C-alpha cells in the first residue's frame, strides 16, 4: 500500500503534466499543486519535526506534557519575562522550530535556504 505522501506525489506528477489553456486555469492548477506539495511535506516532515520540538521544549522547560501545553507554557514564560532571547537555549529552540516549520511551509524561501547553508544542513 503506498503511503499518503507517495499517493500525493503521483497526483502532483499527473497534474504537472496537464496542458491547460488560459491564464486563470494555469494559475488555479499551480495553486492546487502547491497545496498538494505542502500537504505532502507536512505528512513527511511533520511528525519528526513535532517530536524534535517536543523534545527541545521538554528539556528547555524541564517539564512534561503535550506539545501544545509546552508551547503555551513557553509563551507564558516569555510573556512574563521569565525567559527570552537572551537565553541561548530559547534562541536555539525558536530558530530550530522556525527552520522546521519553513521546511514544510516555504522550502524554497531564499532566507530559509541561506539559514540552512549557515547551519550546514
């Protein structure tokens, strides 16, 4: 049984081969393909990214709980001034999380690509 990501990849390849007339139809097809590619990346990268984020938050906060709970806790600590970017661990976590989210949402974003190059990924 092919994975959902593999099924999406086949559908994307099929749609990429469709010849369309008219600027509107081409635009709508590009939007559809881009949405499907985003969903494919989310299926492929999301679980590992969430696990890495959860691990970083648990270590940073020395606390357990679900990812949403830990994120809310981090937000509260930042809002209250107990944590901030002056903490290397907070800055590293936020940077890593941002890069993981960009890998799904905007992997061709130029600033994301430069950040990857700087980190050696």
